[in-house]
């Protein structure tokens, strides 16, 4: 993974999905396309596997995403079968977890990254607290993190943050790619 912010393109239709994805990739941001977004698998394939698949909840969904060329998998919760599939196929998994038990279980299952979700409900202090018993783990807080809060999460020990609407704005509904490009530059500078 490169970049300190991972862009998450979650939408209700795929009208602007690929153009928005290209803007974010051109800005140098790693990109997650949640499988709940219509056209996500086709977009992953069209973008040449330069993106990851999010909201991966089953082994079959993981297999579909990897077949489409996903470079990483993201789960919203601790899903052992997705972690196992990623490990078996050399595809990193960002496993969703919140409690210390979930964090440890995700690590023990082989997840190389722990997605702290929803991060805004616990704050950057929580990431710092998790690092006390689990300093070797790589945390990626996601959910409700704005550009002004991101540095605090990174300072607390997160390797990156996941960001959706504060970055994407209305680009997926209106096609405002200029606004997206401007916001992407700010996030890429983290």
C-alpha cells in the first residue's frame, strides 16, 4: 500500500464511477471500490486491477473481486473466510474490527491490516490505546474522518486512513470531477 489516505468510492450508480476513480488514481491515492456500489467489479477490471474491493463479506465475493483484478480486499467486520482467501491468493486484506478482541482475532487470522471501523465513534486516542498491547499491528481507521482529523489518526500510529464522502463529495452524483481533483490533491498531501 502506498499513500496515507485510501479513497473509498461508494455510490448508488456507476455513471461517474470510472471517471472519478481515474481522478483519484491520477492523484496517487489508493482506491477502494465497495462491492455494494453498482458496477464495482466491472470498474475494478476496467481499471486494470489498480484498485481494491471493499465490503467483501464472503469467500465468493473475495473470489469475484480477485478474479476482476482487485489488488486488496476490505471487510467491514472480521470475516475469517475472506482473510483466508486473501492469504491463499496473495491479496492483502484490510479486516474490519473495533474491539481489542476483534483486532487480535483479525491479526491471528492473518490480516496484514486492521481496519478500525467506525473510527469516528472512538477517535484517534483509541488507535493510540490499541497500539499499547498491539504495537506491531498496522491500523487503518475508516469512517467519519475528515481532512482536519486525519493527521491526529496518523500521529496516533495509523499507517493510513480510509476516506469516503469527505473526499468524494458529490462527484459520484453530479460528476464534479474538478472539485474531486482539488480535494484529492489535499488528501494525497497527507
